[in-house]
C-alpha cells in the first residue's frame, strides 16, 4: 500500500471467479477483508463470516461481486439496514441499469454511499489487479473507494450518477459483441475467397476494419497476439457472459427507447450459439469456427 493510503475495513460478498482474486489483492495491499459467499471457499487472507450481514456491518466499504441484478437486490436489501452510516456499498457485478439505480437509491436513503462499478478485464485482470472500473455514483463515494480501485485495477472512470457505470459497461460490450461477430464473419468470408488469414490480419489490423476484436483478441488461431483462439477457444471471456451483457444492453435499450439493430442481432446470434449450438462454455471468439462451418443457408 502506498504511504498515504490507509488500511480500510472491507466486507466482500461474492467470492467467485472474479471476487476471489479481487479480495486477495485487497488483503495483499494491507486492507482487512471479511468475506461471505454461499458456495465459494475463502481466498487467501480473507476472514470468512457466517453471513453477508456479519461480513458487512462494521465495514467502511462493502463490495459485492454477484451473478445478476436479482441476487444483488436480495443481498443489498439484507445488507443496507445493517451497514454503518456513511459506509459505501460498492457493487462491481454486471447488472441491469434499473437494478443498479434501485440499489443505490435504497442505500442513499439509508445514509450510505453507493457506487455501481462494473469491470472490464476478466479473471486475468482481476488476478493481476489491472481491471478497468466504470463507475456511477456521487463524487464523495467515488473518493472513498478510489484507493480500492487503485489496488484492484489500473483505471477507474467516473461516468456520472448511479447506473452510469452499468450503462458504460453494456454500451462497451454491445460494441464488442458486434465487432467480434463482424470480425469472425469476415475471416470466414476471407477463407472462402482464398485469402490467407495472416494476410487478412496484416491488412485489417492496420486498416479501417481494425478493432480490439481483431488487433488484440484475434479470433483466428495462430494469427495476431496470443488469444483464446490459440488455446482451443477456452475462455477468456465466455460466450455465455457475452450473451448476458448483450441481453442487458437490449433490456436497457427497450427501457430507454433506443434503436439498436446491430446489438439486437448480436444478442440473437449469441443466444443461438450458446443455447442451441455448441457455444456454451467456449470463448466468445469461437464464433469464427461457427461461421467457418456454415454456408449462406
Ligand atoms: P461467479 O459465478 O464465479 O461468482 C459469483 C459468486 O457469487 C459465486 O461464488 C456465488 O456462490 C456467489 N453468490 C451467489 N449468490 C450469493 C449470495 N446470495 N450471497 C453471497 N454469495 C453469493 O461469477 P464471476 O465470474 O465472478 O462474475 C461475477 C460478476 O462479474 C458477474 O456479474 C459477471 O457478469 C461480472 N463479470 C465477470 C467477468 C468474467 O470474466 N468472469 C468479467 C467482467 C464482469
């Protein structure tokens, strides 16, 4: 921990694939972390509590890293009345914008600070402490949580009031889902036109078709930097999680009356891939072998 940062008392609820390494990094930085999870074991250095309330009631910041908005709302309803006034409820899960805003309103009405701070960077970023946090909530709550973002991540962007962190996350991932599909279908077309994949990468990665999906996370094995394609499409970022985020973006678009035809089509394709084909448990870039095996009909 740097000299100015003080050790904080933290409650951490949800110690799964993401939460466990995030909590372990907080402990390694000198913070005191009490944890609770309905199933996962204790990460190194985290003292496990018998309930979420027990982990949270004396904490200055309570971090939640949970599967979805329904679970978040249930856990928050338990925690909020038990937390110390002035403490901050910091939700890092990816949930729908409406749930994030509801939880923040409940917390603020109880005299707590509230932040929605979903992350980008995946399990690797959580372990390395290099996550990016997209944060919604008040300046005061953001200032309290800042030293924790510095430990768990490399960047925290304050995106505005409550819910705006989730809004940024789902807009980003809608672009990611769409560009990954576009990159994969273009590779499959290039194959059929007799264009070598390396040549395709060399051109597109330095031309106007470039994107993170092509340049950093290339879906073609053996081409570009190392990515899940080079590891049999083992996630990485699972197609199931991409589907979750695309559905959140479509729910938000419906609520806000936003026209998102590409996002809607991406959600539909990932739904088919995960639910009817062989996409479940594979990386989201495994769309490439999917397109490769198909013709137009
Ligand atoms: P996970 O399923 O591994 O972890 C969730 C944990 O929450 C589990 O250990 C589960 O036992 C626990 N849990 C469920 N209900 C609970 C309750 N009522 N009380 C206490 N604990 C409870 O999921 P994950 O991969 O760690 O993802 C967590 C969140 O982060 C999700 O919202 C996900 O969308 C988001 N996210 C994940 C990734 C990724 O690459 N895995 C990347 C970015 C964001």
